[in-house]
């Protein structure tokens, strides 16, 4: 194996493990790209036998109960007087590039529950909730998050994942775009063939997955992939299946400058044209991208397994 192919395979393995790679160049970019100051909300979801809930002090939802929110560890300490440790990202919710919510599963690491004697502008008190006792909730939107956390505790559906500290000034996606043939591999006929779409960006010293900048639309995550596909396969009829998130790269220490996000997205392309040749991926138009067949059996098996089992972080568009 030459060094270029080895670097590509190492980078693909890195992305599959939920780690990150530097974002240096963009392949699919709208006309105007500006730094995106995010409206972020990180929800701490604590599941033992019960859930950690806080009673709101805000005027618009005073006396109602909700999950501790905003900046995970700091806010949980302020609202509930509990020290916590994130276990994994559980879900990402998005409502356009300026509204991204990270939902965490976390565990208690110390502290004592906040009492009404300690009420302040952050919250009135905190308590553990068994989900059966009556509790006036601020909103029912947390119930699906609670269900997701319970399911993950019983049977983890994807590897534990934490955001990786890589700065990025915009919202973008590194697209792990795959195509699987319906016939067997020429060398091992019982296994499908797998292709990845790679960028041919001259600024990148070695083959890499394309990176598309998200735009201010309602459905941020699928739209970037659709735009890139229209650029390189304008004549093909393609269905894009969003499998989920392999990793999140984020650094929010300087709001408005480095608080963008790079989502490493796993996606599957399907050719919808009648009579289309399905033993190979759709033809590309132009030189900006190229198809790469994954011949490393171990790597191919890992990718196909993640696609078929859906063992990726889910994304929810609100």
C-alpha cells in the first residue's frame, strides 16, 4: 500500500472512531460564508434509577420542572448543586445552523441536591424523579430525550461519543458519503462493494472526504449533502439517506470566532434512475470529486456494519 492510500485509510479509521481531523479547506461553499455565533443548549440527562430535574426560576416558566440545561457541567452545578461527568452525546437536535442542541447522557459524581433554602435566579430546587410521580413539566419536549437515554442505558446503540476539541468558525459537515453495490465484490463475491466520495481539492495534500459548509436553512444537516451532490452529479437521480453522526468537532471558547461545528456525517447514496447500473456508483461530472472503492476488507466491513446497524449518533431536526 502506498503512503497516500495509507493516510486515507488511517483518516477514515479516525473518523469512524468518533475522533476528529483538522478542517482546513471547504469543498462545497455557498456564496457568502460568515462566522456563525451559535445559540447552543446542552442538556444534561442524568439517568440512574431516576432523573435529575430542576425547578425553574425563570419568569416565563416559574415553578415548572425541566432537565438542567445550557453549559453542561457548570450549569448542572449552578442549577442542581450536583457534580457531573458526561458519559456520551446522546442526540443532536438542530433547527438551522444557529440553533444546535447537544443532548448528553451523564452521571452524578458528587455534590448534594439543591434545596428550596438555596433557591436563586438559576433555579428553585432540584430533585430525582422516578418518571411516575406527578411533576408539572415546563414542556413535554424532554420526554423523547428521556426515552432515548433509557434505551441507551439498556442497550447502547452506538459507541460512546464526546465532542472533539477542534476549532471551526462555521457550521460544516465532513461528508462520509457511501455507495454500496447490489452485487458481490469481484474478489469475494459474497460481500458487497463499497465506494466513498473523495475530494480532489488541490489544496489538500492527500485524498480526503469532502467538507460542505452549511447554510441558513431549516434542515441544515441534509441540505449541505444535497447541495454537494447537485454540484458533482447534476444529471443523476439520487436519494440521500442520512445515517447519522460519526463525530462532532467543536471549540466554543471564543464565541463568534471559533464556536462553529464540524459534523462528521455518515450518509448512503442510492441511485433512483430506472435501469441504472447499480454495480458502480453514479457518474461524476467535473474533476472536483472522485469515487474511491474501499478494498480493505476490515475497513469496508466496519463501514457497512455502521450503515446497516445504524450505530451512529442520531440527529433530530426540530
